[in-house]
C-alpha cells in the first residue's frame, strides 16, 4: 500500500509503545527524518531483533532532523484510561519537537488533539519511515526502562516480559503483589489487589 505524502519539508511520524503492559508509562516518540541522510532498514520495531533496534535507534538519534520522546505516567493512565493517556503522550511528543512539524503521520486509526494537519495510518509503522523511526525510539526507550525496573524488582522478570501480561508476570503478581509501577486501572492488577485486600 502506497501512502500519499504531502509536499512538506517537515513531516513527523508518531508512534507509541506500551499500551498493553500492566506496568510502567506509555512511551511515545515523534521523529522528523532528514531526507539527505537516509536510514536503511526502518520498519515496524516489533519486526526487528533487539540488537538491530538498538543500532537503528542510535542512527535515528544521530541522523534525524529532530525527535522527541514523551510519555504518560502510570497515574495518568489510571486517571484518564490507556487510550486517552496514549493520545496525550503523542500530543506531547509532537509538541516537544524542536522543529515544528508541518504534517504528522500517526500510527493507528486515531489522531491526538494537535493543531498540525495529520493523518492516521493503520500499520503505519511498516508503511511510513517516520513512524517506523518513532516506533523504534519508543520501543528501545521503554524496553530499557523495563530493564531498569527489573533491577529494582528482580522477582518480577520485567527484563524478559517487559511488563506485558504473560504467565510469568501473573505468577509473580500472585506471589509478590503489585509494585508502585503497576497500572491499577488494568483488570488483572485490580484482580490481584482485590484478592490481596
């Protein structure tokens, strides 16, 4: 599928990582690439090995005209719900760019409330290089934060499952209860809280 690109110099791509996990912030990134410095191998971050993602993330930071990594906190997720928190984090990423975007491609089927003209692109992380770059930056950032959290709470295995609702994560929750970083509005976490109260 070919995406029609508007004739602007500063086109940003935006993506999020971390809507599904039970723990941690939802992380977004916005990227404006430099057409004179192409980056080989940009695609959906989930299709890349961890090693390849880390290499590409460094290259994106080096070559992009600008990028911004933003987030919505666990508290904001619990207060607003995950969808609204994600839209807020995307808005923050776009507004945090050091060069104002003239047009924004957003991964998915919804747009955050931004004043810049924008288009939502389903599977955009495979179709629009700017979104691919944003998805890589967001994923590497969030994965690294989960590895840091793993050092604080080694019994949870965050470095492995990255906070997603896996069997190992559920077993750790049943055994150890929740951490301050868990999303209390998510049903599996609510269940654990109810069982342990």
